[in-house]
């Protein structure tokens, strides 16, 4: 079942000026409920413009954006309500922190929802737990935290509103490998336990292959492909033609095949490669 549907959505920057750029070109797309969907594409393909359509930051010049069965622009004066349903974490969200304490920052969204103090505190506690933070951090200034901690606090502030849909633009950008794993595995766990639908924009093919259920590929303001990780990452030519790469492990597998190893080409995770090699070298008594 679809939680988001875009119907023939187009958008221009600087429309009817000499600097007009078509950012989205007649896009129709469905995002499945209770899933993690990756959104990939080269710079300028329209990824960030598309996700800003989902909670009304941008309004389409034509077409319809449907969230949870409702046209979000049917009642323009109520567009603010959509932003409680679709939580958006922009790239480098730590720059969005502003309150004197971590507690105040995370509680800001739930307070604006008009929730009771007890419920707000419960949501603050749940969100920091999901983001791998401890209660001791709540009384600290967000500006005294490390970069990774700031990222988690900003994410917790969105999670505290408990949106049905969570949209993340490069959530692991600038983090070391350990930090990337912690953030993305936490998001995966949060989605599975809460039933929240998640959309992740990323340039990392490895992250997409490891953490997403489905992948949408954008190119030149249009949707080029939409399918499972296996369907998308096995289409090497399509990705290369779109100026994208395949996961690094897929490149290694293709090189192995070229060297004569009889392993499948549609491998896009390290676990998948390990299983294929184990099966290959387990044949005929080979070690």
C-alpha cells in the first residue's frame, strides 16, 4: 500500500524568467508504506526538490502530492499539519539546533503540536533512546556536543513528533564509518519498531544497498527507475548511464566474474558476496 503518491508533478525554479530551470518533469511516483526507500541521483537530478514537495516546503507548479490518502494542497491554510505527519531532516541538521538545552530542542516540535507535558517528556525519552543518546545529555547545550551527537539530537527532535513518514536528506553526511553505521542502523531499527515509513536521500550506494528496501533513481528531473535494491543495483548499465555507480562490493563481484569466477552478478551487499563465495568454494570439497 502506498503512503505517498505523486501524480504528474512538475516544478520550475525561476519560472518565466531567463534563469528558468525545470527541477521536476511530470513525475509520477508511489512510496510504499512501512518501508525504507532510498532516493539516489546525480547532483541536480531533482532529489532534494522532490523531498521538499512531500511536506509542503515547496508547492508543485502542476500535479498532485498525496500523503496518507490526502492531497496535501487541498486546504493550503492547513499545510502546517502535513509537517507533523511528514518529518523532514535536512542535510547537516545540526545547523537547525537553536535551544538552550537538548531537552528544549527535542521538545520544541511536540510542544507546537499542543501535547501535554507528560506526553512531551515521554516522547523526548523515547526519541533519545532510538537515537543512541543517554538522559544525561538532556540538560547540556546542543552547541557543546560533538558533530555526531548534534546530528542525533536533530534527528531526535523530528522523531519526537512521531511522524508517519520520516524524510532524511543525507543523514550520515560527514560522519566516519562507525557514525554512519550507528545513525543508519538506528533509523532502520526505528522504522521497524515504530512502523514509520522512511525516505533517505544519499549519494552512498553502499548505504542504500544495506539499509533500504527499495530504491528510486532520478536523472534529469525525472524518475529513471523504482524497484527493489536487487532490481535497481543489478541494472549496472542504467546506473552508469545516469552518472551513478554501483555499490563497491558489486564492482568487486563484477571484476571477479570477469576473472572467471562463477558467481552471480546481482550481488550488492558484503553478506551477499560472502554467501556466494562460500557456496562456490564449498563445492567439490574445495576450501
